[in-house]
């Protein structure tokens, strides 16, 4: 899934990867749930940070079921 994306992705790719809207993407970045940095006005998100976010969410859901 993540192989087709560069190591640093723009906001639009984050939206596509997680199948979320622009507002939710900004919320995740501004809250720090997904680590990112800005170049000028544009966010750049390391692909590893997106993977960490997904794995954390999966573990939370697994832990809640036990």
C-alpha cells in the first residue's frame, strides 16, 4: 500500500492513503497525532509517521477488545 508513495508525502497523498478529508488531515497534523513539518506553507509528512499512526490505531483497537 505504501510502496507507491515517496518517503515524504504532501497533504493530498496523506488524504488518499488514509481516505480522509482535508479538514481531518489538517486536524491530525496540527494536533501532532501524525508528525510532520512544513516547507513554506506546505506540510510534508514522512511516510514512516503515517505508518506509525496506523499501527498505533490498530493496537489501540486490539487492546480495547481484550
